[in-house]
C-alpha cells in the first residue's frame, strides 16, 4: 500500500509540474506574439512616414538622403526586436528551471 500512495502523490506532482511549465511556455509565446504585433505596427508606421518623405523628394539627392536617413531607424528596430526576443526567451527559460 505505501507504494501506491507514493506513486499517486508522485503522479499528482508530475501533473502539477506539467501544468505549471505549460503555463510558462504559453506566457512566453503570448509575450512573443505581443512583441511581433508591436513591431509590425511600428514598422508599418515608420514605412508610411518613409514613403511620404520619398514622395516629397524633388531631386535625386533628396531621394537618396531620405533612403539613407531610414537606415539608422531600421537598425534600431532590428536591434530592439532582437533584444526583446532574447529577454523573453531568457525569462521563459528561467521560469522553466
């Protein structure tokens, strides 16, 4: 009998552990989805402003300048997205340990 009680208790802890870990993974995926939506919204807004600037260019030099001015913004968007993804991944991994 003691073995059956131990096995039942062990099964309950496994189920609780599984549910907790699944919840942590789901939370991580939700955070990643929110990050993706926020990044898309930011990129669409920035792209719209960029195209408005391109349309207002009167000379080829202004057109090229508008293109070059966009590069730092794109780099900061990419760096911010990568940093946020790594933060989400590390927080989720820490919760799973």
